[in-house]
C-alpha cells in the first residue's frame, strides 16, 4: 500500500548526504535538500517518491499535512535510558554551586540494581514515548547503571526489545564494591579487578544483546589504557566501539577513539588542535551533547571549530538521570545554536544525518528514495523555529517507517 503525504510547506531531505562543511564549500545553499510545496510517497515503510506536490504520483491513501514543515526524524545516537530513580536533589544542589562529578552515577546504580525488569522497561517506554513526541525516530541506549553481570545483561536484553542500537557500557565507572581497599589492597587493584570483570564475564553476558561497546574514558572513570583494553575485548567479541571522550578533562580519549576507529567520540568538551585534526582525518564522528553542559553548567564544546575543521558533528540528547535529563532533541538544537554557534541548518543536519553517521547507518537520517520513511512534522513555517522557539514542542506528528507513532 502506498501513502502520499501531500501539501508539505517545506520538506528537508538531507538527500545530498555529505557533511555541511564540504557541501557548503561547493554550493552555499541547500545541503539540507530543501523542497517547498512538496510531497512524499511512502511504500512498504520506505520513501518511494519525493518532490514537488504538483508532480506527485497517485497513491492508495493521501494525508494532507496542511502546509507544515517536514524533516527527517531525529537520530539520537547517545542516550542512557536503562535506569531507575532520578537525581533531582543532585541537580538542585549543582544549580546552587556544587560541581558535577562522575561519582553521582552510584546513586542511579543502586536504584537500578533494585528495580525489577518490569520497572526498568516501564521507565524505558516512558522515555521512548517522550522521544517520539519530540521527533526522535531512532535512539541508541546504553547500559551502564547496573555495573554487575546480571543487571548489565538484563538492562541490555530489555533495551534490545525496543531498539537495535544497544550499547554495553559496563565501563561507566568502577562500582563501590570494587573500591574496598581492605579487600583489593589498593584503589588501582580494585579498578583492575573490575576491568577484568567487564572484559570477561560481563562482556560475555552482554554481547548477545548489544551492538556497541562504550567506555567512559575520563577523569574519575577509566583511563586510556583501561579503555583500550575494554574496547579491544569488545571488538574481539564482535561489538563495534564508541567512546565517552574528554567530557570532564582531556585525558587523551580522542586519540584512542581514532586509533580504534570508533564510530563516534562523544562529549568532546576538552579538545586540543591535534584532537580536532585527528577527528577531521578519521571516520569518527564527534557527537556533541549540549544537554550535559546545560545541566552541569559547564563550558560547551567548540562546535564551530570542529565543523570548520571538517569534522562530522552529531548532536544527541545524552538523556540520563544525572547529567542531562532531557529527551528533547529540539532543546539540544536550541542549545547548539545559541551556545555553540552552530547555524540552525547545521544543527538540524547534525541531529539527523550526523546521528545516523554516528551509528554508521545509511538507511536513516535522510529522506532520499529507499530510505526508511522516518520523519517529523513541525507545526511551524520553518525548521529554524526549533531553535527560535525554545521550550515549545512544535512536533505535531512523528512517523517511523511511514506509521504515526504519536497518535
Ligand atoms: O554521558 N559521562 C558519563 N555518563 C553520563 C552521565 C552519567 C550520570 O551522571 O549519570 C553522560 O553524561
Ligand atoms: Fe553519556
């Protein structure tokens, strides 16, 4: 059955497929593939035709989009949705002057270990519904709040029922029980024992439910050597690597990301010129997470410098109960535009095509013929309104494979 979505004010297809910077160099305009007075035909969940309304073919069903704007569905390539509880008190204390540290993660770990599968799945479903309402059509989610074999593996098994983009993050932080110096002899020995567990029993239990492996490579979490060991073990087990890199401090995580051909280096808050150069000459996407800087009141990453150097940039929510409790991609776009000097067009590209590239997916992030028919309808004259009208959800409908998920 074919469906014609007709009477679209302006449609953005991202169909040129390349990064904004190289396309901007070739032709200043239209790297978003804008078509006005447009229509799109969906068949078998995929884009079958796209163009100006006046040329549209006949279809079995017609849906009138009443002049609204259509964009590819947002691809959220970085989220932590497998958790229980929240950390509102920690947020409040932070806003009154306390600084963010990786240590807060232990609060969520305790709540997550106690939660039943049904509770974890209900929390996930609630956040996925929020994401759909905000125009997100593909999301990645990490484990990382279990930090024991059983909770990491059940978190991923539940996640895998809702997305194919599942990431094993056993190496989020060293859990409390491995910080017992009396038992392990030293802090380092406890951390080594935990790294060993992650690389062996935990990885074995996680692998059937995961596509990716990630490590929080930062001050207070794992150093570069530990991260390399863990990511290499994951790669040997058939998982693909991605990494939390230099959120709190530059400890050399970008060079490791490039060395291991990580699909994405995430956060990228603290970078040297050599880091930027290494990213620009790699296949590794820089995924920026401005919700984390907003919510931890930290310096934003230098998106302008990254884009101008030719790095492929993605934007993602980092939705998690500690450092970025938002499921709104539009909010992240508004921050990227206001705080990181991305143009609204660059921000839209990064939240769609950039996210797809960070997940190494070709079938999403754009609306070319053959792509999965994932799109969001914006009840506004332009996508610029996503940043221009912060805090207002302008998404009137979200479609995944041509089916409405928000009605
Ligand atoms: O991406 N940086 C590490 N992990 C999460 C935060 C986790 C937390 O505070 O619960 C992040 O920001
Ligand atoms: Fe994260």
